[in-house]
C-alpha cells in the first residue's frame, strides 16, 4: 500500500461486547475528520468556559475580582479621600492667610482656589488665580453690571451644553416635578460648590431654613439654584465661569436631613431633572 492510500484510508471506532465480541456500535471516520472534531471540541469548551465566567456569578469566585461589597467600599474610600483633600486645602488656606495677615498682606479669597490641586501647589495656584480673577472682574464691570455685553452670543440648545457637576457627592433624593422639583446631593460639610455653566449671579440670600442661596443665570432662559451653603464666594452681579467655586456646603438645617446641596435647574420657567444633563 503506497503513501497516498495510507493517507486516504478510513479509521473505525468500535464498541463491542467483551464476552461475545458482538459489535454494539461503530463509527467510521478519516484522520482529517478526527482533527476537525478535536479542534471543534476545544473551541466549544473555551466558549462555554468564557460564557460561564463572563455572564454568571461564578466570576466573583475568581481571586481579585471586585464584588459588590468591594466596589461599595471603593466608593466610600473615594469620598473619604475627597473629604480629606478638602480639609487639607482649607488648612493650607488658613495657614497662608494667617501668614499674610501677620505680614500685613491681603488674604487669599476662597474663590481663587482651583479644585483638584494637591499639596503646597494649591497656594501658589491661588495667587495666580487671584490675579486672573481680578482682571476678569474688571472687564465685566466695564461691560455691564450683570456681564451682558453687546457682542453676539451663541444660543445653543440645552442638550448641546456641557454641564459641570455642582458638588462631588451622591444623589440622596431624586427629582419629582410635582413634589420635589430639585435634587438633594449628599456631600461632606465644607465641600466646594461649583457653577454648572458660565453665568451671572442674579440673586443671593440667607435664611435660617436653607442657609445661603445663590442663583446663576445662564443666557436668557436657563437658571441654576444652589441652597444649603454656609458661605457664598460671589455677590450679585458677579460673572462666573463653569466649574469655578461659588459656595461652600453647610451642615443640615431645620428643614433638611443630612448634609447635602439643594440644587435646582430651570429652563424657560419650568423645572428640569438635572440627572438628564449632568453626570453625578
């Protein structure tokens, strides 16, 4: 028999009775069919193992895979770290202002701080931001008291605007157009409250029930409202940039439960659900 005949010959797998040698089952196949069957079995096995790991709770048994408890702990740790960074920044500002007062210099204003900077760089950045903020205010005063210049502006639809998150925290009570047309955002006391868009301060007030309140006007039809502040960093008529500090969060008041920011968003006289436009 030559090599071509050997390659073309078929193989047979037989199941027989050991005592009577009676053939119970038989399967005839060639070598290419055997290789194809083995490869197909391996592929199916790999797909099955992947599916079990990817789409079933079995993946939680893999060492190092984060489960729900570890993810929750990671979120809590991130909130604690953010709170500690805010405290450190406040103490650095207090120390620098104390040094300036002793030296007879002007103190640094809180609204000149850039959120997210760490360590001693925050104080040096504050000096630069104080100069830039003063120049911006001078330009605004020269134009108009409320920052409305004669230059043409782009009136973009609200869906095309990029909103900043007003405070780093967790939404503790959602929006309801009838009963609760605002969001409650839980965050540590002293957290920096930021403007969601470029705008102008059109209203500031304080009362015992909701602390300090600040209202920003963005264009002609959009308003954002920030309540439960212990301190405001701007006064009526000031122009602010998106993402810059406008206040500092206060502790709970007589009408609130827990430390949180009361945030409202209004468009053309109607309340909006901020969750549809802002990522919290």
